[in-house]
C-alpha cells in the first residue's frame, strides 16, 4: 500500500506541473503550489524483512546509555536503543521500556551505602563531579534518590547493564553482584539473557559485548590476574582480561539462543578501547623542560647508571655485561618535551624496573597531573639526594646507604597510571580474538547484521567524521562524540552510533531508514548536559 501511495503522490505532482504552460519555470510552479523545494523527495519508509514490534536491547554500559560517568534519566532517554526505538515505531515498533533512574544526579545508593557517583559536568576547565561542582559554588547539592536495593523490575526492553562482561550476561543471579541489574532483574536468580528472552523479542541488538572484558584491565593500568578459564561471576577478578575461548563460547551461545527464537538482530564488534580519550588525553611527552633542568635530570640518571654499574661489579658481574645493563639507566633529557618514566616489572634485563616511555605507551586520564609537575615520572629530589649528587660531582664516593638514596629517588609512574607495550599488546590481542569470533558468528547467520564499531572508533580517533553539519572526533570535551568520562559516548555520539545500526539494518534486511531520512539528527542531541539538569 505504501508503494502505491508513493506513486500516486508523484503522479499528482506531474499533473500539477503539466497544468501550466511551458513558459512557466518548474521552480516557480513548485513555489506557487506550496511544494517544499529545499529538500529532495524521499522514498517512503519500509521495514524490509524485519518485525520491529518487540525490540529488546542487550549489552552493557553503551546499551544502558551510560554517559558522563553515570546513568541518569536524560542519558537513558538518549541511549542509542531508545533512539533506535523511535525510528522502529514508524514501522510497527512497539513501546520501548527502560529501567529509568529516579533523577538526573547520576548517583545511586544501595540502602545506606553509596553505589554510584554523581555524574560529571564540565566546569569550564575540565570534567568534575556534579556534587563537587555545586559544593564549590556553595549551591545546594541535590540528593541521590535512586536506591538499587529497591527492585523495580519484571521486564524492560532495555536490558543494558553497566559493567557487565560477556560471561556475566548468562550468569543466573548476576543481580546479586551488579546493583544496576539487581535493581531491574525479574527475580533474584535471573540472568540478563533470560530476562531479555522473556520479552519474546522479534528484533534485538547485542552491543559491544567484549568491551568490559578488557576495560577493567585497561583502566587499572594492566593490573590483572591469571585466567581460570571458567566463566562464572566468581571466576574472574574485576581487572582480568576474559580468555578469548571463554568469550567465543559465551558469545556463540547468546547469539544462537536469540536466533533460535526467530528474532533478527544486530551485533557489534569491540573497538580498540585504548583509542578512547581516557587513554589518549594525557600525552606521555608532556615533561617539558628548560635546558638547565634537562641537564640536571641527565646528570641524575648518569649518577644512577654509574652507581648501579659499581654495584654490579661488586657482585662479580663481568664488566661488559654490567656496562650493558647499566647503560639503559643513563637516560638523557633535552630542552622541550620529554617522555616520562614508568615502572615496569623487574626482570633480568631490567633489574631496576623502570624505563622511559616509548611513543605508543599511554598514560591514563585519572593520573595526578599535579604530581607530574612535581617529579612523578622522573625523580623525587630531596635534600639528602641532592647532597649525594653533589658528592658525586665533586669526585667523592658515596656510601652504600647514600647510593641507595639516589636509586630510590627514581620516581617512575606507577603501573596503575599507565599502559606499557606488553599491556597494550594483551588488550589488542584479546580484542582481535573477540572480533574474529563476532565476525564469524555474524557471517554464518543471515539473520544477524554486524556494526563495525572498531573501524568507527578508529576513524573518530584518527581523522574524525562528519555527522550532519558537525564534525565529531574522539577528543575529550571538545570532540563531541565521547562523554566527559573519556570512555562512554555523548548523546550525540550515541545518535551517531544509532545511525550506524540503521545503516547495518538497511544493508542486511532491506529496510531504508537512512535513504528515507528516518534517522537521528545530530542537532537534536547535546554533547554534554548542564549542571542545572537535576
């Protein structure tokens, strides 16, 4: 019926045009008859082969609409699943329910205990927690009214659970470990997947499953534990990287279970999370020195190298071997930008356990920038250390205790504040393995479309991309795509993501959301929320 209507519409237009003499300009005819000439005529929207009547969104923080370091009503209303549901409603999509928070503070309590912090706002200089910002102004701080100990659940179309890792999606009783799911779970023993299936979805999205499987490791600076290979909520510490074999088993199970219901859906792969501003905002060469300070630091590390060399020789290490080991600590500094030092595991080839950062290694957003300006990442020069350095410069020989003071003054950046080459390789290797699984599962199932979030984030982080009249990139605060927490998307970023879902649905299932103009508009979605939103 829609196709017939569209043809009739164009026939009517043709009749109007033919009803005028040839001397009339077509543009004049259109204007005289109140026909909009500013936009081209678009085809009517069709749903293709998809039944959108019951859409269910499954995933973690992105699915939940987590933004600015929190979950709150406005962020949830601008979640990408809710944006999609508005478009689906135009072709038979039903109501889309979400476990909305009680307010816009972003905070959450569990009875008398805090469970989540206030959301971040931009204070004019950088991100700051809403409560801290208001307190600094002497303004009233709104109370947190969302209590995770009060269960509001039974069934929601959006079952995005912040913090959920792949294997936790299928874990019965996961609400006992995660207050976001506990608040919305249908029962104490429910699983995320089970609650999603109970909705009898006709269409689903499964977003960025695998992101949290590497995120905890990355945001802790690569502090993880050995893998157990068992996928239940007690098996992994929060900072572990999930074994790719475990991920493959769980992801395949989830998609197979959803497909068995006859539902069609869209899955996403996992972006390289280290392209996000949480990991890229603080440059590792931000140690800017004048010539005098650069010379002083070079002298310090020549002293460190010399002291270490003498210690090795006293231990009977052969001269050539001792010189090779000690040489790595004779780090030189120049006027201008220099790279910081980081702590690394002590090994036979690096007995002191520090090194200067290489170009690709990363500092994490929460690092204390004030401490960086005071010697964190170089040396902590005390009066005692300066006295020993003066002794060395005068040709004197320090005692063993004095020599130890110089070595101990090296103040490399702690593991928790940085990602070194080996840690970055672990993250990338796991992500690549997860994405191989996701690609294989999607390719093998004609009822599953794939959104390549990995390529999308790479583009945002490298050259940026256009979204309507805006340019988005992955810069913190100014880029427009990523929220103030440096990891999750802004509302505009989620709208851009929703359109990528619509493109994938069009390509796989024959709908025409994008071609018919039924897609999110960048200008309808903010890049950040006002502190006044409470």
